[in-house]
């Protein structure tokens, strides 16, 4: 059994993936047993072959597998898990990140080994200029969506730690950003891993909530290590992405809070985006999807094409 299996998804951004892999190889502890499993999520052929040439010329513990269809964040990572060697920890790493400190994986492993109630942790996220970026966050609830996170952090700081604060010691939180999640493999496998009904957004929130609920293990920010995240480097913004976000959010609210909460929040968003669409006509598309209940059948997953190998 190896200690860490790093899983990275590539989707038409092979240059970013290569840079991420190089940064891991450069900063990993030579005494750590680890692998890098790259899943190509049905990229264009040119992008895939460019990445394949890079991997073929690299060390044996970097491996590449290709999916015939884009299965999204959760599905791509679950494919990576299937190909991963038996390990103690999974490191789910976006391809638009860079390691910038030595022994990142080793330090995260050591923290998890010494923190009995830890199921998930993450280093501190930085932007491309190495400036602070919020890494911890709060579970999606009606209170968070309506009252907003900043207000909740002011009125209940013990329950809602400040996302924008600088922490110099490990900080427990609801969940950490999915750009870099270091997860206890036994706990991940016990809860069934990522929910592949979710194509994009909130996968990390759902995972951390289930690990807490079913295994009693918490999520921590580990600020002694940090990494760069070129936020948005792997996913461009559009009205379709905004729709996907709301589909995932409402699915998550129904899953964890029940039908009545889902219906209440659906009504809230229908009213909100009706008026928003008057000023921003592009939001009419989102409003129409909300009128239909924001079902999973409207997810971008349904428009993915199966590739011929």
C-alpha cells in the first residue's frame, strides 16, 4: 500500500496539467510513497495526445487514463480512484494549481496521522501572486444562501469561522475548497466517495458533510502549507455554468435538508431571478430552468458526447 494517491483531472487544459504535475514532482518528499493518477475527461484529441506524450516521458508513478465522456468533477475523480493503487490518503488536486513548498504531501499526511478526528484537510490557497484566498467555507443551508456568509460569521463566529481570516494554526471548518483536498482513503471509500449525480460545484461540501455525519471525522484548514490556485483556470464562466451551480445547490439542499427546504429555496430563486432577468436578460435562461425545478436532467452532464476511441 502506498501513502498518497494524487488524482488530477484534465479537460482541454493539458498545459496547466503538466505544470501542476511538475510542481508536485518538484516539491514531493523523496521518502514519500505516492503516485499521480491523471484522468483525461474526454478532452479534444490534440490536447489529450499532448498530455500523453508528456506523461509517457515522465516517471513511472505518473499515470494517465482517458474517459470516453466528460463525467464532471466528481465522476472524473471517481474514475481516478478506480485506477488508484491501494493507499492511505487521496489527494484530489485541480490541474490549475501549483505546489510552492517542499514536503506538502508529507506534512498533510503527518497532520492527518496526528489529528485523530481529521478526515479531510487542505493547505492554504493563494492566488497567482501568492496572495491570500479564502479556503474554508460553510455548508450550504437556507441561512447561508439568504443571510449570506459574512453576516453569519459576525453573529455566530464560533459556528461560522471567518473565511477571510489568516490562520496560523489548523482550523476546523465545514469544508475546504475542492481545488486541493487531502482525504483519508478509508473514510472516503466508506461514504461512497463523490456523489456523481453532481456534475460541477458543491461536490466537496457534500463529501465533507457525509464524512462528518457518517464517520464523525472533521475537516481542517492546514495553513502551515500553501499552494497557488489559478482560480477559474479550468472552468470558464457562462450562464450555463451559473445554471449548473444552481442545479447542484438545489440538489444538495434537497439531499441534506429535505423536500420542503428545496421547495422553499426554489421559490426564493424563482422570484430573485425573475426580477434579475429584467435587468440582465441572459438570466432568463436560468429563470426558465428554475421554473422547471432545476432538475438534474437540465445539467450539462446530459449534453456530453461519448467519444469514439
